[in-house]
């Protein structure tokens, strides 16, 4: 997020920002209004003025998007984070920025105007995402979808039908395969058991409508692919995992506190932290020894480190409650 503009900082109109960054004015406007990349001040004459950090951020965004980063994933980064991302090298050139729990990514295609209107409504965006959804294409029905190919395969194809029978299920499969959709979600009002089973067996998400917004959000969230190794690394960049708080000696001392005096929560938590720390090291060794499995071991390592950090907070809570010292021995 941009910091508030200083009254003493240089201010630029959007045309000047465009000339300095090499980004067309219409693109800058879209990046600002749709993705919140900039926070210009507005004068009494309704002119938007940008500061020097905005110009720097625009230059960085241009460089990163030219490398393959999606603007929707990196627009919320600060200039410092964008600079760090740019310096990570070509190995992360196509990686996406960290996602927030409610952030919708990729490109979507929707079959069914009613569903599309719902997903694009301000009410749904405010409830579930806080930003417009990345809907690339909307078709009125399956027939229209089969006759109008897309230039880019959608990450998510959402289909809304009133009735789901064997014929409709075959049509949905044909359209999904035609457009090479990564994931397909089908919402139906009435359906035959065999047709529902057919689509679920094919790996499609199939759900009975009507659904409330919360249920629909959960379904959409479940379609997100696991983060790649590069994305995990970038997630660490934005939200670094704390270093270990306690040495093995402190954990061992807490684990050995006599159970007759206190409950065994301190011992259990200390043992869990030790086990997670050891698995953290183990997964890091696997990462170094098995480059072809780097994505898996990167995720395991970060998951273990995240869990360890959470349990360290738990140990601090328990220690405070029980009056246990977590200081290193003199």
C-alpha cells in the first residue's frame, strides 16, 4: 500500500507518470481503479496527483508485468516489495504474488448471465473479495459457449444450468474440454443423480443451487490450485516466518518439568515445537537433495516453519499462565 503523500514531495499528473514510466495513461487508470495500485491525491479541481513513489512503483510494475507477473497479483505490493521481487531473478519471473485468503486469481469464464451478474455485483465483491472478479468471458448458455472459442484457457469455468441431465452433462464436458478449463464448477437447480455422478467422477465441482454467498465463496476458494514453490517463496517475502524463538535446551527443560506440579501442556507443546523444528530442517535437506521435488519440499518446509512459529506463540501463552521461564540458562 502506498504511504500518504508528503506535502513536500514532488507531485505529478497522470500524463507525466505515463511519460516517466512508459505506461500508457489508460493502463495506469485501470491499474489504479481496478487493482488499487496507486493512491493519488485529488485536488479541488478534481485532478489526480501522484508522488515520486508512485512513479517508482509504476516503473517496477511495468518491468514485472513484462516478465509475466499478473498485475492483479502484484498491484498491492509496496515499492520495496516490488524491488525485492524484481531482484529475485529469472527463476521467479512467472511466479504470482502472494494471495490473500479471499483473493481471486487467474482468468474466469461464466456460462449463465444470472450467475455472472451475481459474481460481478458490488454486493458479492464486498462480501467475498473486496475487488472485481477476473471474469474474462460470459456466455448466455452452453450453445453460445461452444460456438465462441476463447483466446486464453480459463483457470475457472463456472456453469449455471436449471436442469442437469445426461445430455446437459455431456455438453458441459465438451465445452470444458473445448476451452481447456483448468477447473470447472457446475451449479444446478434440478438434476439427475446419474448426471451429477458423471460430472463429479470427471473431477468437476457440482453443487445444488441456490447457494448463499458464503457457500459460493467457499466453493470458489476450493478451486484454487496449490501454490508453486516460487509462490511459496514470494509469500515468505511478503510475510516472512519468524526465526526460531527457543533453543533445544530451553525446550528440553520445559519438557522435563515434573508433571506432578503442573499440567502436561508445557511438555506437549515443547515436544511439538522440537518435532516441527526437526522436520523443518529435514524438509530443507530434502529440498537440497532432490531438486526435481523442490516444489513439494519447499511447501513442506514452509508449512512446518509456520506451524512451529504458531506453537512457539502457544508455548509463550502456556508459560505465562504457568509461570514458567523461557529464558536461556546463564
